[in-house]
């Protein structure tokens, strides 16, 4: 059965998005929508069935659905985003995920953004960031630990989320920006570093053997293709002004994996 990609339309209020490391620059809403449409087409072309979440026009960051949950084969962990403005995004996603997985929740005082959780097999790497606190990491560790996952907290500096700094290309290989995360944490993996001129290029989305990656990062793309990865470039510059990348705009769910604990 094909992967299901949960996605949500870009909100017209995106111009009011949260920003941490970038200065606010004007976002062209029509262009952001057009680029998001190309992203959704790339997911479809990569074999995903698209499931649209209810739009949230009044929530500026609602397109970045990744931050609201962590989907594992056995369960979905509903996040408690570190930015209070983003918490109202969660219920619509939780309701959609109920169809596919038993739900567990990160509870107050824990905070956790899905963008901080990198899943490679049974290993969870979780970024220590202003969005994800120690309590959130500990809760995730306990919940996922019951299904055999090991959780490791990872210091992150200079970027919003762990997955801004590192993502996996397959179960043995990561693409990483060594300025933002310590390469040694990923010593067990083959590490491809981003082109130093493209610090944001470590955010890559792996979908059924294809790597969806921002079109703008040709230097890093060459490094990925040189290692044999099939890259599907998509324009992503407009949502990048909101500090979003390609992993942030979907939650991927394998419908046949809905095992219970
Ligand atoms: C935020 O600051 O929460 C949004 N403007 C961007 C979220 C991007 N999400 C992600 O990297 N997972």
C-alpha cells in the first residue's frame, strides 16, 4: 500500500509566522502556494497518496505539519510544540492520525517539535532546542521505548530544529551541516556534508527511495547524486523565508504498519 502523506495548505497568514534565526522578509503568498503545489506533486510522483488536513487559515505556521507529531510504525506521538502559537495546529492533525495509529501525547511541561525528531530504524535522535525541552525528550523516550526505540538527545546550535541540521538518506547515510550539529554523534553512519555555501541543505525528505530536496541547493545535490541517491528537486525558497524546509511540510504514514503495542 502506498505511503500516505498528510499535508496542509499554506495559510494566508504565513506572513506572521514564527521566526527564530532569520530576519523577516516578505513572503509572496501566491509563490509559496505554487511551490507547495510542486512539493505535493513530488510526493505524488514518489508514490504517496495525499491526505489533506483541514486548512487553518488563521494559524500562520500550519503548513509545517511535521512539527505536530512523530509517526512511528507502532504509534503516533502527538507533539506539544515549543512555540505556544503553534499548539492550536495540533488537534486537526491528531484527529487525522487516529485513523492510522494509536496516539500518545507529550504533556505539559514537556515541549517537543516533530522537526527535532530524526528516526533512523529503531534509533530516535532528538534535538535539544528552544522548541524541545528535556521533559519532552524524556516523555518521548518513555513512550517510544515501550516499542523498542532508543532515544538520544542531541545538542543543536545555530538553526531551528535538529532536522535543519541533519536528516537521513537511507538507514546508513545522513546529510549533515557540521556547523550546527556534531558529526561525531552520527559516527556510526556515512555522513555527507552540505556544500558549505548551502547551510540549509541538510534538510532532505526521504520517500520510498527518492530524496526530495530543495532545487536551490545544487552544490549539495551534486554530492547526493555522486553517492548514488536519486534526488527529486523542488523549489522551496519561499517557505524557507518562514524557516521551513522539505521535511516540515508533510507527515508520512505507512498505512499497513499499524501494529499495536
Ligand atoms: C516555526 O518557526 O515554527 C516555523 N516558522 C517554521 C517551522 C519549520 N518546521 C520544521 O523545520 N520542522
